């Protein structure tokens, strides 16, 4: 065989080897992707089941605490001892948080037969909170009226409110009807013009939206940063006094309002404008699951009505 012919054969062999190697890489990558996809689908399915299992354990733990504890305070064991499970492949753990330390915007209305009407006491609390946050009074009135119009069943706008004619009109880019129901998430407030943009960023940490009628704030769970909220709950309580109370309140908490009055006799509280409590009936269960390289999380809001077994108000998943 001539040298030239041997060179052609060698080049042909090298091209064939290169081609086969490329095919092998493609097949290997496809196999790896398929294997990865199958592993992820298995992780996704298992995580959903595990999250629901952790919800069951979380509800059981909370029910036990609220059934046998006179009060719920920051040093309660369910806030300290997490639920944790682990094996050689990964782990899953859950943390329980109190969800009562906020102003529930749904409390701006109250049920009256088949409709909702303004709740004047909660409106007074909301106005006091907004005043501490230095929100213009005209903007506050717009917020209140637009929230009430979004919830109530009629199509008659309040003086500073908005109804379907606005939300379905050409001036509103997000075409929709008012829901005529309570808010299920505070993120729904972004649908309301008075809460958009910078206003939302400044106010959202003080607000929540739980579609329940007997929402009460557990004073034992307020932190040192909740002075604005605490001041808003009492007619005559100043912001400075509220901050003082929270800075000196023991983590073990109080059993009732009279204990607070006795311990802070030099503080003027005035009338308690809305429902307050020293136990909680609404909680957040945060769960994280990790198996090998996959990780997912869930957040469940658990509501206990009259100390019952509890039910899930909402749940959100991330990573599955």
C-alpha cells in the first residue's frame, strides 16, 4: 500500500472514531438527562407527599400546644424544637412560626347577613398604624375604600373607592373584576391602585390577608419591632410607650390584659380597639426538603378554629 493510501485510511479511521465518539457523547448526555429527569420527577412526587406528611405532624404539634398551654409565647417549645427527619440520601425539616402579628386587611369589613360592611373599630386601628407610618390621610382613605369595594358584593363605589368600571376599563392595564370576597393573600393587594409601587414596599411588612372572621393578634408574640402595630391596637397608647412595653415584656408572656395593665401602671393604654389574645390560632409551617442535588420548599398557613384539628388556609411550593 502506498504511503498516500495509508494516510487516507488513517484519516478515515480517525473520522470514524471521532464520529462514534460524538454519537457516544450525545447518547450519554441524553441518557444522563433522562436519568436526571426521572430522578427529579421521583423527587417531585416524593416531596409533595413528604410536605403533606409534615403538615400533618405540624398540625398535631400545634394542636397539642394550644390544647394544653394556657398561653402561647415566644419560648413555646413548638417554636424552638423543629421537626427534622434524615436518611443517607437527604433530609426534610419544618419550622413553625406564629402568623398573628400583623394587621389583617380583611378585618376592615365584617359580615352582615349576606354582605360585608365597614368595621369602624378596625378602620380606626388601620388609620392609627398608617399615621405612625406617615402616610397621607387622603391616601389612607383611598386604601380603605378600595379594599372595602374589592371585598363587598355591590358595584357601588365608595367616595374614594373603585369598582368594576375601573378595573375593566381602558385605564387599567390588568383587566379584571373585583373579587367580591375576602383577600386570600396580601399579594392580592397589588391589584389595588393605592397599594402599588413604593406604597406597597413601605407597608407590606405590617399587613396580612387571612380570610377568617375571628382573627386576633397574640400580644405575647409581638417583637421589639412591632411598636407601630401595638400602638394601633389601643386607643390611647403612644408609639413611645408601645416601644417601651415591647422592650421590657418577658419572653414568657402574659396570661391576660390585666397582667399587662398591672405591670405597666404608668402607661396609658385606653380602650383595646380590636380583638387581642394571648394565644394564637394561625401559624405558618415552613418546610425544606433536600435529596442529593435536589431541593424544594413549601409554606403552609394553618388555621385552628375553636381549637379544632386545624386546616390549611393556603400552601405554596418552590422548587417542584
